[in-house]
C-alpha cells in the first residue's frame, strides 16, 4: 500500500523526491486526521504520520470501504497548503468537503444518519 505522504504529494503534483514541503504537508495531513477522528473515522485514539512510513492501511483497515478518505484528505490538504485563487473554486471545494464529511459520517455510523433522514421527513 502506498505511503500517505507520497500519495498526497502525488495528488498535489509534487514529486516524491522533492522533500522541501514535507514538514508542511505532514502538519496539514495530521490536522486533517484530527478532523477525521472527530468525524468518527479511523482509530479511536487518533492517528498521525511522521514521514513516508505510514500507509493508508495503517489508518483504514483493508476491509473497510472508506476510500473516500483519500479524496477528502487531498481536498482538505490542498485548501490548507495551496488554496486556489478563485473564490468560486474554493466554494466548490468547500461544498465537496461538506458532502464528503456527510458521506463519511454515514459510512461510519449509518444508523444515526438513517434516523436523521427520518426525522427530516
């Protein structure tokens, strides 16, 4: 399985060999892991990376269907590390983040989400 740091760098268009921004990216990635923990995703006691050694399967067991975490991580880190200049693009990214957060909540606690749907009817 691919390194979390390496895959996020790849999605941001940064080569694995270029390590100048690694400390910044690690900080932002760990911030997003804190958010994911508060959403109920990942290990109960939290998760953090220190470099290239941590992989996605360290955070999400292979049997869990939470691939959306990778896309969520990418968009959140992109907004923190290299936000787009256009406010319309930022707004679209924020709406995507909101949808991802809702879907992750449903994935980790489908019963609560089902109850909320029924309450809104």
